[in-house]
C-alpha cells in the first residue's frame, strides 16, 4: 500500500545514491519508490536508464583514474535503447514535478549521445534549467541531482556542438550556464557525481577557451575571456577543503588538471606580455587599486599552483630523458619576469616586496626546475640572468661558467655522434648568452672582470676565424671542441642578429681590456681589434644596421683615439635617423625609452664637438639631450621636493601649485641614467667655463646640487651654512629675472653674479637659464656657501685642469698647424655613412716620432678607416632588444653610489671656485666632499657581508672609497697650489697617492712640484718660521730698536740632510745688534773624503744636487707608469709633464716626441674626460 512518508524518504535516498555514485543500491530503491509512489514513473524510469548507461560505459571503458577515457564512452550492444519511447512518453506526461522532467530530458539526450547520435542528442538535451522552467526564481533550492543533470546537459550540448565544428556556440553554451550554476563552484559539500560532472564541465570549457584564444588572440580583449579559468579556480578552492586535489586525471574523460592550470597560466601570460586591459568578468573582489596589481596577484596564484603540480608529478630524469614541460614552463616564467622586472611596471604594481620579491621568487622557481631536469642549459641560462638582475654577480657568473661548460661538452657530443640534442640551446641562444655575459662583465666589473671578458672574446674571435676559413665540418668541429673552443652545430642557419651581437661583444671585450691592461705595447692592438669588431657589428650585411649600443661603443673608442671626424658623423647619423618606434618596447623599457637611450650619444657628441672647439654646437648638443623630451613636464614632472617650492620652469610658465604633483621621466630612470643627466650638466658648465671663464661657471654651479637633489633625493646631507646674500642693484624694484637669479645663485659672490649676463653670448639671449636642462626644484635645505665680498679676491680666468695648464698646447686655429680640411657634407637623415667612414674620406695627421718604446706607441689604427662602418644607414629600422636585464641593486649599494656621485659634484664645484680664485669657498666644498667620503668609509667598515672593500670598487661601482679619498686630496693639493703653498700641496698629493697610487691628477700635480724642485723654481722653505723682532719684544708705544743688519730668512730641512753625519762645534760670537742679543752659529766640519761641503740648513738656499735628481727621477717614474696605464695613456697633461722630465734629464729627442704626442692629444681633447660619458665604460 503506498505510503507518502516512505515514498519521500525513498526518493531522497534514490537521489543520494545517484549523487554518491552508489549504483548498486539504485535497483532496490527504484522498486521501493514504485511501490510507495506509483505515479513517479518518470523518476523511476530515468533512474533505471541512468543505471544502465553507467554500467554499459564501465564495461566499455573500465574506470582508471590514471588514464583518460571518454566520459560515458558509447556502449556496444546497449540494451536500454528500447526504453527511449517509454522515456519520451514519461517526459510528455510529467507535469507535476519539473525537476524530474528535466532529469528525464537530460537522461534521454545522454542516451542518444552514448549511441553517437549527436545531432539527435543536441535536439533532445534541454537548455539550462532556468530557461526550461522560468517560473523557478531561486535555483539554489534545486536538488543536488538536478544540478548534476544541469551540468551534464550543458557539457553534452557543448560536446555535440564542438564535434560539429561549432566551437563558438559550444563556448556560448558553457558561458550561459555559469550564472545558474554559480552555487556549484563554491559548495564545500559536493558529492562524487557533482564533482565528477563539474570537473568535466570546467575542463572541457577551459580547453575550448584556450584553443580559441590560441587561434584568435583578439578574444583576449573580451572582459569575460577568463570566465572558464576563474570558475575553475573557484571550484579548485572549494574542492580543496574536502580533500587534497592531486594532479593527474581527476575523472574519466577529463583532461589532466595540470594541463588546465597550464592553459590558465598561458592566457594570463599573454595578457601580461601584450599589455592588454585586465579582464574583469567573473573576477573576485580585490583590495588592489590598480588593474596591474590584480593581474600580478592572479598570475602569481596560478603560477604557484601549476608549479606545485608540475614539480610534484615530475621525476628526476635519466641522462637520456628530457623534461620538456618543465623547461617550457620555466621559459614562460622568464618571459613574464622580463616584463614585470622591466621599466614598464612600477614597483607598487608588483605587490609586497616589489621587484626583490619577484626576482627571488623566480630564483626559487628556477632552482626547483633544476632538481627536475638534468643539465638543462635553459635553466642555467635563466639563473645567470636573474642572479644578474638582483646584482648577485658572483652567483650569476658561476651559473654562466656551468652553462658554458655544459654547452661545450654538448656541442662536442653532437660533433662526435652526429645526433642533435634538442634540450641544448641552439647556436644563436648560446652566442647571445655569451654576449650578455661579456657586456655585464665590462659594464659592472673591474680589471678581473675585464680579463675574463677578454678571454671570452678570444673564444669568439677564434670562432669567427674558423667560420671565415670555412672550417665547419663535423671533423673540424670535433677537433675544435676537443681543444676547448666554441663550435656551432648549424653555422649556416645562424641569424644575423646573433652574429651582430657576437661581433659587438668581442669588440667590447677588446675595448675594455685595452683600457685595463698593463701591457702598453699591446693596447693599440686591442683597440684595433675592438674597432674592427664593432664596425663589423654595424655592417649592413648583417641586416640590422646601426645599433645604439654599437654606435656608442665605437664612437667612444674612436673619440679616445682622436678620430673625431668619423666618430662625430657616426653619432650624428644615429641621432638623426628616423626610426619607427615600436610601442610594445615601452612595456619592458619604459616610457620614452628611445630618447633615454640616446642621452649618452648626445653627451658624447657634445664632448667631441668641444674637442673641435665648436663650443656653441657642443652646448646645443647638451640641450638636445633634453629637448628630445619636448616638454620639461615630461622629463621632470611637477613634483617639488617638499611641497614648498615649485620649479622655475613652472613658475615661468605661470603654473600655480594646485595641490597636485606628477612624476616625470627622471622618476622612472635608474641611477645610471640619472648619473648621465648629471654628467651632461657638468659638461655644460665645463663648456661655459672654457668660453666665458670660471666666474660665470661658478655662478651656475648651484644648479648641480639642485639637479642632484631632484634626481636622487636627500642623502641626509645636513649642511649648516648661511644662505647667499641677494645681489644689490640700483633699481629698487626687484624684477622677476633678478628673483630668479638670486634663487639660482646658491654659490657665488656679487662679483661672480655680475657676470651672469655673459652667458647669453653662448647660449643665446632667449635662454632663461644656463643649460638646456630646465631648472628643477631646489631643496629648501640645500647646501649653500656664504661668499664674502672680499675686494682682494679677483676672478682669474684660469684653466680647468688641476695643473693650471689646460689647453696650453691647444692651437687656436686648426688651420694654423695643419692644412685646412674640407668641411664634411651635411648629415643625411636617411643616407649612408660611406661619406664619413669611407676610405677616401680619411683625414689624418702624420704621426710624429715617438718618444720611446716605453711610451704609448701610436699605430695606423688611429688613422686607418678600413674597418669603419661603410654602408646604408637607412637600415636602422630595427633596434636590438635589450641585451642585459634591468638590474636592481640593493639599497645599501645605491646609497653608496649616490654618495660617490655627490662627492664628484662637490669636487667639480670646488674646481670651479678654485679656478675663479674663490679659495675659501673651494675649501668648504672640499670639506663637504671629505665629510661624505668619511661617512662612506664608516659604512664600508661597518658592513658585515664582506662584499665591499675600501681598496677595491665593488660590482657596479666606478670608484673605491680609497680612490674617492684620493680625489679629495688631489683637489686639496691643487687648491694649495692656487694659494701659493707648494709644499702643502705636495703633502696633499702624497696623501692622495697613499690612498690610490695610480691617481692621475695627483701624480701630475706631484710631478710638477718635484720638477720645480729639480729646476730650483721652488726653493726650500725656511727651517724656522720668520718673526718680527720689533713687535715681539716691544710694546705698542715703544720705540723700535734699529738693527745694524737684518736676520736672514732661514731655509728649512733640505731633502737628504737628515741622514748625513755632521760634526760641528759651537762657537759663541758677538753679534752687532744693539740689544746685545747673541746667536749660535753652527760650523760644519766636513771630512776630506766626503765631497763638497754642504751649508748648514739655516743657511741653505737650495737643495743638494742628489736630492734634486731624486725628485726628478721620482717624477719620471710616476709619470712613466701613469702613461702606460689605461687611465693615462691619453692623458695629455701627464705626457706634457713627462716631456718636461725628459727635457730636464737631457733627453731632448724623447721630450720632442712626447710633446708632439701631447699636441695631438690636446688637439682632440674634449671639455671633459671621455670616461664621463657613461658610468658603464663602453657599454650602455
């Protein structure tokens, strides 16, 4: 007899059994439901058919969670097909229970699907429950089995559409079902069948979406392009609480879970690398303010999950096995890291920890990959790159050494067996990695790094030689590999870009080693090879034309060799070339990357023009570096230092502070780029000093400190100095121009300020300030020096060099000493460099007779132009990609580097004041620099890492602390010379050399004093201080005693007299003084075997001959060593002083040779040293 209560109970048990996949209990429950609820025919018939389909599918494909099988594979000889008419009738008669009717429709469609009747199944399968029964408002009240049927229906409909080639409609079916099934993805009580069909639903949806995106990347612009993957993420998060979700195949018919996460990571990576708008559809609410922060957070979550599954399911391979999936994942991670670590992404977009956390997380990922691969060259290559990016240079080059060793052995195996190894990097990747290593060694390392780069360059040169000789057979490669040389497996397929980068790297290695080597006789040979390789890298036959890095390196090298004509035209062509800017490059290089990369070229051009004494154009070149940014707002922004001061260029534009601030391009630059801007400013002031005199340069030197503060911020430099007085004027009203002059004149007395108007003669009357760099906000607490109005101070237009001899040998008119050369033709915008670097365009001065073999030997490379780039410059349409990653140093390193830059600024200012005759201000500037060096020394001594040293400059540092000390003491020495205190200057120079024995300025300054001693231009100082007898004995009202004779000025301790034994006796004699004072007189008694008798020290008016000869010989030794070094081989002042040493030693021929060499060096010397162009040497 039917029982409603039991019927409801059995119906619920039937639903539970199906949900829990307890099919064995279904027949008994169907019988009991029919007994107690005979009217539920549709329900019972549907349950029976579902049971039959399930068992038939299990027979056709036994469940195996380790291997996939099609969900519900079509059963052979299925017996339930005869029930189709009965099921259709039951569906038509079901009007009381919509859920049971919906379940029956899904069962009918499923039956046709397993019988491969896909068109009929598509017709029979119902659409979403809310569309079939719109009267249901609350879908959350549906039974779990109804939700299972809804999932099953959508999955089967989409599968039928996909089989028919209607992928878009299949994806539309999936997407339409997502809202009605939202409770399924987040439930934490889902049972087996719900999870089974939910995973089939989502995995199929994700794979279809991924396939569509791979074939049509325009779908990435759809806000809902991540709907499937984000739903999968919700399902994963909810299911993880029930049981740990491992990888592999979750259920029969589903794709591997790891593959779904892989596709999810791929789509997010494409969004990142294409810089597309962040899809907001189906995203979780986030506290991140920016879309980039949300993308980064989502990418990181997916990466962690996929990495965990991949590394857990991957075993360490045998030697003959590959782990392609691991290496592909690592490559994708690195592609994302390159974007995130670049200039296009801001620190705040990367989340907590910024780039440091990003890079170290990537390192953890790479080391995890290393445990799942065997000698993977790609993993080692990426380790080298990321370690380099976080400034861990030792680990980076250790990874590179392992990489190169494995590459060589792998290439040797390929040459021996003839079987390629797909897991090994190809030839182009290997050469680019070696090129990157050479560039990093040359840019950030010292002499040891340069030597390592040189040896790598030798291997590349050996490779070039064998390629040029056609030695590429298997046997030749095998022999070369046995000898430890680099070999190529497919030299004929080497892309031009890789070959160009390789030539460029070889050129950089030779150029850097030429600067660092102690072998002066080989320096010219290394420079020749560098010019050849760099010219070859710019050859049009390689298809890439002129590269900014290559042009800069070659131009700097030629400028150092005084080949200014070719260097200037090469740089001009690169600057004037109209290049189609690839906007996608901004994602990695940041905004205005092209203009920023050209700043060193503009600076180099300015120095070369100043070397040709074209100072007006040199100043304009400095301005051009800034004017390429169009608007000063673009470069410097509107951000003031403390909100209390607005920059001058905004004041002049009439912009009022509206309470808003914006950053400029300078806020996106790294310290190397900022230093380049500051160096341009120094060059502008140096040019101004040459033209207008040091007094005008002094008046503008305050801009250096202002610019430094804008670029690098406040370094806690607390200087308690008074502010300068306002310039007095006869006009009572203070005009706007006077106000600007007063604010800009942090340094300078009234006499100095009065010369400000002289600027217009070089920079034009329309210029508002000295330079092309717009004035920047000055810190309210910026250091200022109070200059007194001392009438005794006179402004002297002294030379800029420490020795006071700058441009003393420079010819005022180049046509006076050499024949006038024909002016070069105008530079083409899209033309050829053949007019400037061709063989017929060479203009050279015949080299003079060289002084001696121990001096720099000038070879034909200075005049030869056979290796210079001679081709069409219009191929500059493609710029090389970035060779080195964006490197982020630690805060401690950045602080040390900025202090070193500030020391250079203070010493530059001190030089301006010294040459202007403002000694007190120069001393105070030197004191400021010395205080910073002392603070820097304390930091180094307190460092516990052991990575820094006082004696040696660390990675990425231009000078060591000891060399900075030497800079300060050398400037103090020249200041003492300017004050007429040569012996104090000598002590300062000696102190400088105790800190850094090869300091060029200190050596030249000390040698000048030593040679003055030798020539007796400098007499010995008095032994005792002179005193005024009248003032010391008598009072103010006393009458001075008249002495019959004056006390002679007593000289002091000549060199060498301290070691001589002097026998003397004291004799007391009466002096003819009226006051009756007596004096002691020392009479020297010399032995007959000792040579000429030396006068007593207080009577000596000159030094002994052997002391003067010792001074001369020491000067010669210092100068000879300096001119052999890479830092002094082209130092004209050192050669000039060396010529004087030769002359005073009677070697006239050597003196003439040195002077002629000095003339040529001075003839091509710029306003400043060439090394100031870029802190990285020849590498941008």
